[in-house]
C-alpha cells in the first residue's frame, strides 16, 4: 500500500493531463498540466504581461485585461512610438545602405588589387623560372669554361708561334711553285709517253720481247702520270683550304652562274650547293655554308634558303662544344648599301651544333633568307654572281 501511494504521488507530479488551478488565481480550474503555460501566456486575464508596443518604447506592464484597456486608451502614444521607431529604423537603414555601398566599393578595389597581385605573382614566378634557367645555363657554361681553361691557355701560348700573313703567303707560293713543277713534269711525261707509243708502233714488227718491254714502260709512265695527277689534286685542295681559312671569323662566298644554279635547283637536279669549307681561326671550328637556290622547307619555290654547317675538323678535340657562336649571313648589294642580313644563335640542344661524329652535322639556319623577287632587284646578282658574307661572332675568343 505504501508503494502504491508513493507511485500515485509521483504520477500526480509528472502527469501531463493532471488538472491544475491557475496560479494567478483567475478562477480557472481543471487545467491540464500540459496546457497551463499556454493558459498563462495567452488566456489568463490576471497574468502579468508587457505592452505589445514595448518593442517601440512603451514601458507599461500589468494584468492582461489591464494591458488591453491600456492599448485602447493609449493609441496616439503608441502611434508616436511607432513613428519614432520607424524614423530611427529608416536612419539606420540609410546608414547600412551607405556602409554597404562603401564596403562594396572597397571589395571591388580589393578584388582588383588581388587580381593585380595574382598577375604580378604569376609574372614573378615566370620570370623566376626564366632566370633560374639562365642561371643554370650560365653555371654550365662557366663549368665548361673552367674545364677548357687549361687548353685555352696552352693554345694562347701556341699562338705566339702562329705563322704570320707573310709566312702563309710564302706557303701558298711554295704550293703554287710545286704545282707548276708538277705540271712541267706531267707535260714532259706525256711527251715521253707519246714518243714511247710512236716507237712501239714503229717497232711493231720487232721481237715479241722488245714490244713487251715498250708496253711495260708505257704502263709505268701512265701509272706515274696518275700518281702525279693525284698529288696535284691534293696540292690544289690544300691551297683552297689555306685560301679559305678565316682568321677573323668571316668568309665571303662567291656563287657564280647564278641563273644556271637556280634552274638546276628548280628542276631538282642540284637542290643545294656548298661553299668551300673554312676554319674559324687557325685552330678553330671547320664550317661551311649551304644554299638552296630554290628554297627548302617553308621557303620552297619562293626564297633562297641559307644554312650553316658544322663539319668535322682537325682541332675538334681542343674546342668547347656545343658550338655556341652567333652566325650572321649577309647578301652583299654590289650596287649600293641595301645588304640583306639575317642572323641566329645556335640552339645548344640541337644536334646541328654538337661535336660532329660524321663528316658534317645537319645544316641549320634561315629557310627564308631572301625571296626570289628581292634577288631580281638592285645589284645582288650582278654579272650572274652573288656574294654572301658569313660572319661568326667569336666574342673575342681566339682559336
């Protein structure tokens, strides 16, 4: 029984449907506990509430029936409170709109500054990459220069023993004299061979042994003539090489019978021609120029293409690689000063400028050097001859 009494008491304190009387003593009874708060807030005439216009500034507070009477009697005051409140609201709204406009302007300005800074940062990053690449290239170049410094010093010492222009001229004259002597000897041998042939014809009826001796002697003469011809050709090549050697990084290539060369290129018979090889310095790079009279690649049929070729030379083991000197082509105007000029700097990553492993590297240069229309004007092809000046800027380096 005690347990049941305790249970009933606990249930009465928590049951949501348990009937209660209004705590404000308005006389309302049997109000379910779950609806008591709603009764006090919305229905109880004696519950203490504030004036509905308290948000506009009215400070009245009292029982619900008194508040209702207050509202009916204070209509004018409530309208004044409301008007003043709206006035303050409009002022604050204007201030907020002004502040919003200011903030919007500042936002746009900051956005513009941010975009500018982003662009500047991107440019700085790009410039930094370029600078880093250049620094790496400079480091590699410095390393190569350090590695070749001892060789350069040895070459500088050997420069004191270089032959002078007079000595080179003397060597050329010696070669020419040797050629003249070979020509005289060849002429003499030819006369002797002719006499031997005549004698062999006269002695055609002689003994078989004598005829065999004359034939053998004639064979020896012809073999000796062939050897002299080969020697003469070698001497001529040496003279051409000495005459073509450039000691200042400059060579002028004379191209004769230009109309014929252009026609042969158009027909496909001889698409390109090479200049004589020349050295850039006494112990420098061996190079030559290569021209396509009717153009090559993007210059086909409308331009003369002009290229630079690095060849296998005698002193490659002493030279820095890849070849890195600026090259300038100049078509000389024989009738004035309107030369056609183009230049390029070698790409260090191109196989055209690596140390040659065959007779010559792949040509590289200017596929649209000069148009055929330009070649027909002024004095570029006077007497059917072109002059092309090839300049290698060694930057003061001596080879």
